[in-house]
């Protein structure tokens, strides 16, 4: 009985090895080259046409926006008065809306 299990196991192993040796080799194709992607989501390649001075101005604008957002976030988290906290949240939302409108306006110009 043990010999039949050993023979069966050897046969299964042999069939498995034989089957994999006949598997078709799939040629690997390299991924398509990625075009330059901008730092800002959705800008894919649009910064490539900008001068260094324009890029610097853009990054400084992004930095200024982020600093304002973080400052408001810190003020919101530190504020204990619920009414003042809501006022700060409203200010932050208005800043977000203004930034979004600016981005959409810039996006319209690009197209």
C-alpha cells in the first residue's frame, strides 16, 4: 500500500514537472514610458512646458496655500469655543473654495 502511494506521488510529481515545462513563455513587454508628471494631481505633463521661474512661482503659491490651510487647521484644533471653531472652519472652507475656483480657472486656460 505504501509503495502504491509512493508510486502515485512520484507520478503526480512527474506529471506536474512535465506540464510546467511545456508551458508557453509569454514575452515580457516593457511598460510604456511615462511622460513627465507634475507634482500637483491632475497636472500630468503640463508643467513640462513651464519655465523654471513659472514653476517656482507655482510652487510658492502652493506652499502659501498649504501654510494658510495648516494654520487654520491648527487654530481649529486649538479653539475651545464651539462658535469660534465653526467660524474658523467656515474660513477654511472659503479658502478651499477660492483655491478650487482658481485651479479650475487655470485648468480652463490650459485647454
